[in-house]
């Protein structure tokens, strides 16, 4: 039986990526694609990669009018929008994956980092999809808790400009960032509490320094994480911990030897590439993801698959040759 999935906030970057993935999904079908700003317009008019699709954006209220308890909704709006629409969907017993930060620290939701909380996601009515920076940072660091106790963690992260969301001034943002690497959120980025909370929950009680940057690429993310310990760490034990953690994770690739994570290798996919190196008491972990894939819509589809009891790889095996 094919399950219908509605996309609320469908005209943003993450919403459009969800549409692209759901359009090709063999076991899911698209329902309402609600957009307050583009109601009635063709999706293909706004996203060239979706020109072959027949869909139109639905008007305000169309998701609630159509949704039943057999459906799933991906909510891709802001925190304020999520606070308004998610409770109404849950009242109708619609299963929800929320891409905003509204429920990520809320006990009413399951945190949707699929590789670490997959069993809970499978039973959830509401899943809070992780942010892109936390996804890469937590995938990079959580296995370390099995073999080391860092006293401080430094996360140096770089994201493509689509991480800023789809706004009227994205073009000017690209012009400003071109030729630059821009640090921002230095007084407290909104993803800091999320990263810190789930590091602590995973057994890493270290203090945290987090520096996000925007770089002049459309999409993709590279996180360099440094875990500083008080004593030397066994490289063999660290490698074994990461291999154990991700041995059955279909979207995580561990790289060893001379191979390094590549943004170009993961763009357009739900993949994560990770490399770990140990030098005395310092462990360096690199993680590359697509901020719109594993960092947003791809992980949302992975979570929908888990919620419906489907293979988590369903609809996510495509690879973009040119992004």
C-alpha cells in the first residue's frame, strides 16, 4: 500500500528537495504541497530540477483539509509555523516530521538522527528532524563516547549558502560570499544548544566551541571536529568504535588511509562520509554531508521510511552526477 506524504512549506529549499525525493519514491506518493506565498503556481516554475513534474502548490489550509491518520506530513516551515501547524496535524493523528528547530529540544518529539535513534523514530508520532550542523557534528562525534572522554570539543563547520534558507536576497548573499569564507553566529548560533544537548545525552560531557561558516558553494557541508582528551587515545580502539557504530548504517561511509570526506561526493544524496585520525590526546573527525540531503530532506525521508516500517534506503538510492 502506498502512503501519501504532504509537504507543508513546500516552496523552500528543503521542501523542494523533499518533493524531488518523494516524486521518485517507489512506496510513497505526494499529497498536498502547501505554500502560503505561491499557492496555485506550478512547482516547476520555481525549481528547474522539478520541471518534469506536474505538481502545483496548494493554498493555505489545504494540508489540514486533506490529511488523514493514514498520512504523513513533512513540515518545512519556520519555528513559528511549526508551532501552529504541528499540533493540529497531531490532533488528526497524522504522523509528522518537522524540519524546524521547534521540537528538537522538546520531550514530546523523538529526535530524528536516524543512525542513533532509529528504533524510537519507528514508533514516533512526531519526529524532530535534526539541523544540518548538528547532523554532521553528532555523526562525527557520538561514536567517540565508547572509548574516550574528551574535556573539550571544537567544531569548525562550513556550509553552502542554501543553509541560510530561500529568501529574496539569496542572490546578493552569494555575491557577498563569493571569494570569501564567512564566520557567523559567533555570539551563540541557534544550533549550539542542540549539539551540546545530544553530545551530553550520548555520553560526551565536554565543553564545546562551535564556529559555523558559510562558503561560496550552493549546497553541502564539511565539519572538522577536534576532541581534546587528557590522556593519549588508542587509534585502534577509536577506529573499532566507529566501525561498530556504523557497520549497519547504509548512508554512512567510513574513510581510512589517504581518503578524505568530500562535499562533491555527497551532494544530492543522503550520504555522510567520515574520517577519523588520532594524534596523542587529540582526535580529529571530518564529516561531509549535503545540508539539504542528510542535513534536511534526505534525513526526513529516511525518518518517514522508518516510521512506516519501510527499508530506510527506500527512495534514497539516487546519486546526483551534477548538482
